[in-house]
């Protein structure tokens, strides 16, 4: 019996050892396959990936909108690199059908630059690749495994060759950074995981919101404050698949929020909703964010958990108690009962900021808020206590401490200045609304009619805001005929799907339909 036990133990030990060796070898092989991805994701906020395949280039050549989006300079750069590498069979043989990564990275002197990364095919020898390149490249002095390549009379690029990985950029800084191997990179891990669910995709866009601050600092004139402040704390990633179209730039896929205290976590595991709050927004709206949940009572549990993580529980309880004692008003009898399932923050083309909250019974809420409000005029009121709306709706209302407000058609509309609320009211009464604009309707028609979070930018109405926030060269690209001037709308739509968000990202160009009256003439 003892011999049998010993024999079985030895066999089990042998199987365990073989399994360990097999999976260790498999893990090492997978790591070797992902060396290019590791280099491409270093410090990258945006990563575009595609297969080095003839079919891809045939399709992408007809995508003029993408070329407009990245601009003439970067388009010409990519075309010249394709001519020098992909179109030369002797070089392309080493990277045929391999994944190519284009990283958008912050560079020196407030610039953004591309880093191209590709891994040499496993059946090809690195030494053979280097031998082919040797006549056309020159080593960079005092740099290991970095070379310069003269693409043509007007373009020189740097090239890094290390561990089967080829990196190319006009920036030496980016080549050197790409050679650094991080022990742990959550962005790399996220992309590897998403690959398992997105096979046979011709082109993808990967977004690392953690690196957005570094990217934005090279684009904007000031600090990350106001609306830009949200990018400071976004521990989030997105993988979006490119939909080939000549009429619009559309990506769809998933966004994942990693931080437990991220406000958007409150909308996970929430049924998608049809919203109508956008119907009240003025035609001068430059941007908005709409939030939607199924019902306030269930959503409030998530909000309270978020407030606990943010150490806001005492502040919330103190405010509710203070208002009850000083103003004889029970806020818990108002907002949990009469808040509907959606709210929005929005900004006008003048830069003025507002918010709107859908109510179940606006007239009743008017009565219940009487003691905590003071009159500005017959229609516009002013909250006396601070942070009431922040307490019941959270982060988007952080900067609306004691706002002016009006209630009209079951909508509570707020702003920090009475004149801003009056401006909204004038637009609303005169039916000067965003929903009347054909370009805006065109955007909505191309998106799902249900979601949980929607972020919209009207590029035309945002012109003055961009002028004040963007560095001149980026603003010029936004207004250039060869750039983004013809585009009118951007939309990032998120719909909860368990612990992630199904995402549509649209950059749209409205094309007016040519109509003829000739068909309606009665002869």
C-alpha cells in the first residue's frame, strides 16, 4: 500500500512539474510575442493598431476623413513611412501580417508625435533584418540599438531595433522611451485581455485615460481645471473597433472603469435608458454630458457608497441635519421622491455652465424648496444652503454650490449666475433649441437611442472655447479646411453592460441633403 501511495505521489509530482514547465514556457512565449505591444504602450494615451495586410491598406486609402482628422503633416509622414517599409518587399517580408501599432505620445516643445512599433515575424532572424537595413541606416552616436534612416530628401527618422521589435519615429526621445521595459503596465494587460474578445478585427483604437493628462498638457494653454480636471483621475481604458465609412469616423467597443471611487462606476450594472433631457438644451450648447439610471432610490445606494469612499458621509449627514433644523425642510422627503431618472451638465458657446435635472413633479418640488430658497424674480430662485444638489447627485454638481435655479416643465435648471439661467429661459421660451438643428439630429440618428452616459461636443459652438483653451497650432488644425473644420459633432456614448460600458465614439460631418422642389410642382 505504501509503495502505491509513493508511486501515485511521484506521478502527481511529475505531472505538476510538467504542467508548470509547459505553462511557464507558454507564458514566456506569449511575453515574447507581446514585446512590440509593451513598447507601444509605454506612456501612450492613444494607440491605433492594425494588421500589416494588403487588404487594410486598400480600404484605408479611401478613408479621407481619417486623414483630415490627423492632419496633412502626420498623413504625409505615414505615407512616406509606408513607401519606405511596407512597399519594399525585402523589408516587408519580415513584418508581413504582423500587428502594427501607432502610438500618439507627448513630445518636447508642446508637440504630439507618432511612434510606430512592429514585431519581426518569429520565423525570421533579427540578424538577417539588420543586414538588409545596414546599407541604408546609420548608428546614432552614444545610443545603443538606435539608428537614423533617410526616408527621402525631406524626411529623416530614428529607428530602434531591440529584441525582435522595430520602433520608428521622428523623435529620438520616443524611441528611447519605447526601449524601457516596464515590470508592470496595466494598459498592456488590458489590451491583451481585450484581444481575446476581439479577434479578426482589422483596426482598433485603444485609449489609456490614465495618460490623458500628459497628452493634454501638450495641447492646452493652461492647467487641467474646470471640465479638464476630470482627466486627472480617470483610471480607465477603452478598446474601440474602427467602422470603415466615407461619411463619418465611428468606433465602437468597450470602456472599462478600474477605480472603485470613479463617479462613472455609479452607472455600471444599470439598465440603459431613453433620455429626453437633451430636448430642452439651447441651440447655443457647446457641450453636454447626460447621465441616466433606472430609478433614483436604487441609484442612491450606489451614490452613498461612492460618498463613503470619498469620505463625504459626514458632510452629507451634516447638511441634511442642518437644513432640517434651520430651514424646517426635510431634503430626504424631496429629492429621493421627486428626482426622475436623468440629469445633464452643459456649457453654452459663451462658456457659461449650467445643469438640468428631470423631476417627476416640478410644481410640487417648487413648493417643497420654498424655505431653502430666496427669490431673484418671479421665475428664478436662489438656494440658501450650499451643496444641496452635490449631496443628492454627486460629482457633476461639485461646482454648483449655491446656484440660481428655475423649474419649468418638470425640469430643474441651475447655473451659478442668474443671468445665465435667464439666458437659458429666453432660448427655451423662443424654441431656440439644439434639438431643432439638423446636424445634431443627424448625430442622434447614428447612435443608439438608449444609454447611461453620453458626452457631446458641438464643434461649431465650441469654437471660442477651443480658442481660449488650445495652443494655437492645434486650434488652427481644428479650423483648417484640411483639418477638422468640416466636422461638426463629437459624441462618446456609454451603455452599461455589467462591469463595463458598450461604447460608441462618433466624429460626424453633417452632409446637407440636396432637395428639389421640381418633383412637387403640379403640372
